C-alpha cells in the first residue's frame, strides 16, 4: 500500500523539479529528508513539505511505521502554463511562459 501527497500548481518548471525527484526516488524517507535539506535547489522546499505530508499520511491514515518507509514514487508532471509577455524593441512583443508543476510523492513500507 502506498500513501501519497500532492501539490498542484507549483510555480516552478517541471524540468527543475524532476532533477530533485530523481535524487530521492527509491531512498528511505529519513534519508530523503536529509537529501532535500542539503540540496541547494529551488524545488527542495516545496518537495520537503509534500514528503512530510506523505509520511504523515502513511503513519496516521494507513498505520505504517516511519522506520520502514521509503519514497516509492516521486513524479513532477507539467501543469497549466501561464502565458505572459514583455514589450520589445520596434513595437514587437515576446511571449514569456511561466510553467507550473503538479508534484506527487508516494511512500511505501519496505518488506
């Protein structure tokens, strides 16, 4: 059984979040927390919140033991893109794409 936590519409590009997802996927929960605290990436703060929420869901809703938990899934899917723009020279206009991410982290017990 897997306990999950989600964060939707995170205002950071999925490309940046996927790097950190690959770092913690398959690692013990306490080790993943240590990795996130030591990694100087913009996505780690939000991922730490979601990971702590997934661990709390596993303990309280599914009765799992914290010592046996590991990160079974860490997925960063693209959300809707906010389209903005900026005026440029000679009356032209450049589009700026502000990307969002839907973050899913799941934890399971090791056998």
